[in-house]
């Protein structure tokens, strides 16, 4: 019983995944997979991580730092001492150089040092740089929105191309059915002598042409499936199950303007970031203050301190020759040697380096302002162009629908006349080709109108997939 329950539970959980693996992906699944799969989007997200790291680095700049250093080695140093003239006449008169001596210190030395520092005040530079990075991060996030819209447009185009191919296949299938029926009629007419063998061959040629179009269709379909696989990573077996249908886009008037475009908003935040960068560079003239503390250890081991001459003068009257210094202490240590305090740095004149950095930041802001002005002009023209293209594409759908209706009526009439021997096969084939061309043009008109509608929505940053599928 317990095993049966486990099997049932496993089946219950696995069944939805199995069904999903066997079903055709809808547009939302294609889009979700493309968002994860898109290389440009992944690179932008990775680049944003570097901006985040810059922000964390600025936050940590006020944290204290501790540095340990040390060294060990052999020390050998000599100090030469020469006495100056001492003239305290009439009591003392010692000429210069009366006492000359060399003091030599040798041994193994060890030095250790610990330095602690903490920035207390940066002159406001860190504060402004932090705000500049925040604005830069917002700008990069907005540009990710644009990249996501690009992904939507690419997937939508590939999906609609697949729908166009599917609709084309249906048109070709209908043509094949009609040609098969007309081929039987032509066979009978040839047997009764109502048409010539030449007329009969035209029907065969039309069928061969249609078969060639079928082969072309399969090649285009395979190419589109490969493109969708590259864009989404979904296997072709599931992609083959997609059977989309083209329908016109019905758009309402735009609620937003070109000011909502990602490029414009990103540039606006970039300009704000440039303002903070200018303020940060302007702080070069403000003193910076930091807290400092150090601890030292100095040691001398196996040392020897000696002089070249006597440090205790000789006494000839007593037969005393004097004595040199020759001291061998076990070790000499200085511990601890502590220093602590507050230091400041004030660059009163830095060779105009700070001024040049400020001017460079101002030029960077001016470049961004020029880019924004240029973008607004181009986007205004782009909006007007896309609106015109959408209106024309919508009108083309109505036109092609009418042409399709006329071609259908013409083919019905041509089939009747051919069946009763009132027209040649060439007229029937022409009518068949006309209908096939118009039907394909109608599907192309739907495709073009959808493309124009999507570009129109993108003109004002109003791309909404709920209006697409």
C-alpha cells in the first residue's frame, strides 16, 4: 500500500512536466526562455554587477584598514664622532678634534610595524561619487529594459515568420487539392479530345511548380525552427508542434511620448550622474582627514657595540693604557613604540590636476546632453515614420482581403469554364496562380502590419505582449 502511494505521488508530480515536454511551447514560454538564453542580456546583467561592486567599494572606503609589516636582517653601522672646539678660557681650552672615535654597532635586527588608518572625511567626494554610481546603475537598468524589448521583437518576428510559413503551407495545400481535382478533369477532357496535349502538360507543369514550392517551404520552416532553437534553447521536436495563426494588431492611440523611451531616460540619469561626478571632482580643494595609529617593535640580537679609540682615557703616570668600548649585550628591544593621531591632506596647488578632472567631467556631461538632444530628434521622426507605416500596413490588409475575394471568384469562374470546355488550361492556371499569389500577399500584409504595430509600440516604450498573442 505504501509503495502504491509513492508511485501515485511520483506520477502526480511528474505528469505535468511530462505533458509540458510533449506540448507545443506558447509564446510566453518562448519569450521566458529567450530572456534567459539571450547573450546580450546576460552581458548587460554581468556588466551591472561591476557597477554594484563599485558601489560596495565606495561604501567600504570609510572602514578602518590594518597593515602589518616587518623585516629581519644583519645590521652593521659605524658612527664617527669628532669633538668640536671647546674654549672656556682661561679655564678650559680643548682644540677641535681632540677626541675622535668610531662607534660600530653590529648584530641581527628585527623590526615589526602595525599601521591602522580610517578615513574620517573625504571632502564630500565619496558622497557625490556614490550618488553618481546610483544614477549610473539606474541608467543601466533602464537599458536592460530596451534589450528586453529587443528580445521580445526578435522572438515575435521569428514566431510570426513561422506563422507565415504555416499559413503559406495551408495556401499551397489548398492549391494542390484544386490542381488534383483539375488534373482529373483535364485527364477526362484529353481523353474526349476537348483539350490538346499541350494544355494537359500545362496542368502537369503547374503541379511540378507547386511541388517545388513545397520543398522551398520545408527548407524555410527548418531554418526558422533552427533560429527559434538558437534564440530560446527549446528543442526542435517541441518547436515543430507550434501551429501559430497570424491576426492583425489593433492598437489604440499612444498614451506615452518619446520621453518614455529607454534611451532618453537612460541619458537623463547619465546626465544626473555626470553632475555628481563634476561635484566630486570639485572637492579636490577641500582637505581630507583620516585617523592614524601605528605600533612599532625594534630589536637587536647577538649585537656588538665597539669603538675604535679609548672611551676611558689613558693615565700614563699610573701605567693605565685606557679602555675601548666593546659591549656585547644579549639583545636590545624597543617595545612598544606607539603613535596615534589625526592627519589631514590639503592639496593647495596640485598642478591643476583637479581642475582638469573637473573640466573633463563637464565635457562628459555636455556629450550626454548632445546625445539626448540628438536622440529626441531621431525618436520624434521614428515615431512619425512608424505611425505612417502602421497606417499603410493596416490599409494593405483591407486591400489584399478585397483582392483575395476577387481572385477566389475569378478562380471559381475559370474552373466552371474549363470544366465545360469554354476556356483553355492556361486561363485556369493563371486564375489559380493569381489566387495563390494574392493569398500569400494577404498573409504577408498581416505579417508586415504586425511588425509595424510592434515598432509603433516600441516608439513610445509601450510594447505589451498581451496585445500580441
